[in-house]
């Protein structure tokens, strides 16, 4: 009975995924068709966009008036009178490092028992 529920749940999940994917595909298809319809309608009907024609103004235009503005005064210049102090680099004394101690690696002895049995030319002890 548990196996049947797992299969049913799997089929329901696949059906849900296919339904959502199908809805997204249909939505994209409809949106693309609407955009295509708008684009072709605006290309075929040039009078769809209204144009504004200039009309004669009821009041006569005046001559342009030139207005001169006095520029703002320049800010005062600040003179530096005190130079920065001279910095002389100091040498760094050498650091003496003690040598590393000499360590002899440990010796590992591996003892392998001699083979026993037939074919080795020896005797069984």
C-alpha cells in the first residue's frame, strides 16, 4: 500500500509541474501575440500617433533680453608657511635567529615473518 501512495504522489507532482509549465508557456504565447498585434497595427496605421501642428501665437513675441550677472568673487588663497618635518629613516637592526635543533628521525624496524608452506624449499616448523 505504501508503494502505491509513493507512485501516486510522484504522478501528482509531475502533473503539477506540467500544469505550471503549461500555464507559463500559454501566458508567454498570449503576451507575444498581443505585442505582435500592437506592433503591426502601429506600422500599418500611420495616423495612429497624433501629430501637433504649430499654430500662430495670439501674442506677439518680444525681443530677447540679455541679462549680465556679475561673477562671484574668488575665495582667498591660503599660503602654507610651515613646511612638514623631515623624516629620516632609521636602519633596522638585524635579528639573530637561533638555529633549529637537529633532530634525528626515528628508525622504524619492520619484521616480516618468513613465508611458510609448500614451494618455498623450507620446512614447516
